[in-house]
């Protein structure tokens, strides 16, 4: 027969649950978050939108301009991978946010690659002995990324195939960014600072025009007026030395949740 001390031992030292399998760990974390209001509030307030571009010197250097855009894409890739997916047991809201981030990446890469095609790669072809090779290699990589984004655009974020294409996209974009930054170093060795500044101003002006065109096209498709307000992280307005960045107002832009498939 158990003594009184033995019978009350479980009250002084209650058993602890130590989840072991991945499924148990995910369920345990989900339960902890659900029971913690500050954690739930933080999750509601979390946004994958990159922070505003910090430009204390208002630099127009072409390599700096493109490098900042790379940093914002890297931010989105990290946010994309940080969210639980279908494969890892993510909730519906997590999967929809992953789809939304893919849409953000699509927009930013489209703008980035458009201005590079107009001004950066022609400069690379002209300035570097192997410029044609660099430009053609980069454009092949960009096409591979566009193909992945096209597939992701048609896939359900609640599918394993979507998750697989996300990982493929992340690998492709990181490889391409690393390649471009190698070209940046070679170009900086060849071009004068004045020439890089002139090229940077062309890139900023082209980015502004591309972003405006995309936003107006979206507004026309939605039958909306094109209204403009500051958007964190935009490059718009910097070609004239202004620190302003513009986009459509939230009222004229569909929400990320509305844009994501259900």
C-alpha cells in the first residue's frame, strides 16, 4: 500500500509532457500559441512586407540601387520559408500568406528584371569583355525563375507540389542573385563612379515608370481609379532625389488575403 507521502508525490512534481515526433512538436507549439494572447496578437500584426529602403545618402549608384532590390527579395524569401507550409502542417492562413508572398516576389522580380533588361544588361554587354556571356546566363536564369513563378501562380498553396516549387524558386533566386552580385563586382572595377551614378539614375527612372504602369494596369483590370500613397520599400520617387515612395492606396488595392486562393 502506498504511503501518504507517495500518494501526494504527483502533486508536488506533476508530470511533464515532452513532445518527440515532428507532428507532436507542431501540435504542442500550436496549442501554446493558441493559449497565449500576446503571441496571437503578434502573429496577427506580423507582415511579410520588407522594411522601407534605408537611403541616408540618396545614392544613385547603379550597383547600390539593384543591391537594395536584391535585399528586399531576400527578405521575402526568408519570410516565405519561415511560414509553415502544407507539408509542415501549416494552417490555412499560413498557406494563403505564402501564396501572397509569392505574388509579392513575382511583382518585385518583374520590376527588377524589366529595368535590368532596359539598362543594366546593355551596359554589361558594352563594358565587360565577357558581357554577352554574363547577360545571356543571367537571362536564362531569370527565365527559369519566371517558369517557376508561373507554376506557383496556378498551384494550390495547400498542395505538396506548391511547396516543392517554392523550394525550387528559392534556390533559383538565390543562385541568380549571387551571380548578379558577381557581375556587380566586375562592373564596379570597370566603370567610373560617375558612369555608375548615371546608370543608377536611369534604373530608378525606369523602375518608377514600370511600377506605375503595373499599378495602373491592375487598377484598370479592377475598374478602379489609380490613387497614390507612400508604400514602404518602394523605389519610386528616388530618381529626383526625393525620399518619397508611391503606390496605390489600400482602398484601391486588394488585400493579400483577398488575393490569395482559398
